C-alpha cells in the first residue's frame, strides 16, 4: 500500500470534468513532480490532495486514512505564497506552529520557528512583513511555514512559477537541499519539465484539459546530488525531457473540440418564382423564408 | 520649501478671501439681513476669546459647546460601532443572514435623523430627565451605523480565499480564525466605514441638539436663531465645519495606519 494513494479520482465543477480517472500512488520519502499545461487542473489536483476540495468520485488515502478535509498533516506551499500580510515572517510561521503544536511551551515554539527561518536563510528578515519582501523571499517564508508544521507530506503548488529565472534556480537548489536533509514525501506541481527532472524522483505528466488525466510516469535516474550545470548534458536528462515534452504536446494535439453554433441568415432570400402568381391579387408580397442553419467548427483547444 | 508653503498656506487663504468678499457683496446687495463678516467677528468675539467661559446654560464659549457636542457624539458613535461591526460581520459571513436582513437595512438606511429623533424621544419617554440625551444617542447610533455595517460586510466578503485556505489548512479554531484572519483582513474596509460613520454622527448631532434644545453647538445655533442673533449662526456653522474636518482628518490618519499591503 502506497503512502499517498489516489484512486479513480474525478472532479467536475458542474459541467464537464476538469480531472478524470486520476490514479496516483506515491511512496514514503518520494519526490514526485506532476507536470502539466496551465489550466489543465493542476491546482485542482493539489487542492484535492490538500482536502480544500472534495472529489466528485474516487478516494484519496494518506497513510491509510481517507482525506476528507484540510489539515496540518499536509503542508502546502501555494503558488501565490498566501502569507498573512499583517503578520511578520516570524509571526506567520509561529501561527502555523501554534496551530500544530498547541501543547508546546513558548520557548520551544520560538526555537522551532527560528530553526526553520534559518533553514531558508531568512534570519535577517525575521521581523519584516511580507509586503517588504521580494517574491523569492516570500516563497521561502511559505516553504518554511509548511516545513515548520512538520507535515507527513509536502504539497508544492507551482511554488516557483511566479519567480524570475535566477531566483527560481536558487530556490530549486534550496528545495533540493531541504528535501535531501528532511526526506519528506513531496508532491510538486509544476509547468516546467526541467524543474521536475532536476528535483524529482518521478515525473508524471498531466494531459491537457478539460478532462485531464495523469499519463504514465517517467522515473528520473539521474543520481543525486544533481548538478545544475552538468545535468544539461546528461543524455538521460535530454531523452527524458524530449519524451515528456512529446507526450504533453501529443496529448494537446488529440484534443479537438467541435463547436456547433446556430447561424441565422439574413432575411434576403429572393422571391421564389416557381410559385405561380395568381392574378387575382391575393398574394402580392414576395415569398421569403427565414432560414436557420447550423455550422460545425473545428477548434483547437 | 517655498512652493510647499505657497501651496498649502497661501492658496487656501486665497479661497477664504474670495468667500469673504462674496459674503460682503451679498450683504450689501441681496441679503440685507445677513450680518457682514466684520459684524460677525465683532459679535462672536466674546465666545471665541473666552472659548471655555460659562455664563449661563445657553451662553457659553464655543469650545465648551463643542466639547458637549463631542461627548454626545462619542457615546452615540461608540454605540454605533459596537452594534454595527458585529452586524456587518454576520452580513459578510452568512448569505442567509444577508438575504434576511439586507432589505430592511436598505430601507432603514436612507431615513433622515430628523425622522428618527422623535421616535427616539418616544422610546425613552419613561427616562424622564435623560430622555432627550437617550433619544439623541439613539438617533446618532442608528443613523451613523450603516456605513460601518455595509463596509464591514464588504470587507469580510472581500477576504481573499488564500487567507481562508491558510486558516483551513492550519485548522484554526473559530475564535482564532476570527482574530487572526477575518478581523485583520477586513480592517481596512472597516476603518473606511468607521470614518464615514463618524462624519454622519457629527452631522446628526446638530439636528439632534436643535430639536432637543440640549446645550451644544447645534443647540446654541438654534437658540441664537430664535433670539435673532444671526452672527452666532455663522459662528456655529464655521465651528461645525472645522470640527467635522478635524475629525475626518484624524480618522483618515488612523485609517492609513491600518492599510495593510
């Protein structure tokens, strides 16, 4: 039995399903990256695992327990940081630590918070508000908050996609370092295959939506610690990347949706001359028909 | 520095001068009963020079009158905040609550203080001596409550889902969610409401004092109108305006402090 197990999950918001037939199993200590197009339903998937949304069908199990509601056993790093702007870095993390460990003494909590602030190298910014921090720093606070809760599993929802390329690379290294220290189970959502290959043990592509589903997984067999510079020349890396990109583009091309729409032709049809005119003057007006037609258009979604 | 002083000191003075000139011209032409600026100053002087003098119940320095009025406003305003903020929170949090009470609020909101005051007096008729004060408080509270109610409701509704998600993931208790997430997140909106409410409370005081005849800026204004001392009406108008302006500035300073990123 896997640590995190998703069985036949589907999710729809009223209309057609956003996600369907999602099956995923993640082992303890594994780092799994889910790569998908924007709008495919990646955030929906992570919200399901977090318990913020309920699946329309199927079941989610974490450590043999059904996931029914959000809880601190699943630490989430949101795409948009989700820090409370009226609290300082320290207070933001403390709020989480207090919520998870209500029985701890104040000193113990403080020490715990300090430890995680140090882990993400933010000790100098300890008493700043999120508004005074750069995007990368905010995301690091968010990571520290999630880790400080000491969750069973860490969910990263496109944690780095809002950052510039350089900050992104630095934070990738940091995530990689923290993961190898902590050995947490991680599910990361990303739109960047390179990022996934660099960080994860396993990469699972999410096909293009609507009705997105998970493809078969690619195992990354590049030994750790991975080096950012040499990884680009690794033949395994190149091949993996090509396969993933091909798979995803392929999934996109298959999707053609036919849209049917009604076309109302303007009322300008000429008089039907086959109908004999009667000479008594009963029908003097021309005969016109308002015709309704349908057209089917092929659209690439 | 020079242009700063020019902008903030000289230009407003030009405006004041223009109004004074217009006033003087009006006195001389079409408004013969209107006291001239000079005469107004002359008659108002004892009240301004000795702002805290007390010569009789309705004959006191203008700051003393202002002080009475401010006390009454403060009480009524606090009452409005204490009642209005929780109502606003319920409106913001519960759709059912909104559907039940929103129509009533929308109907009661545009009712003038002049209409509420008699009702307030009737309600507290049994209170004897305090009836006029309680009636005035009731009027101030009920009239100035609405901006607080509506802005708090909007503020609570506008809390980003992200913050609520944080509360959910951390499984914060209800009270903790309220004090750590809901209230801080809606504070900027709430303060906008508080500021508008204070403005209305100050507007209402004048009407309330006029009708009840309590000592205060409004009461003094009405009494001086009845005793045909029109200069004091102008003194009162200026006082009311300046005090209202100062209150609004103070509130906006407080409001700015609570504007979070």
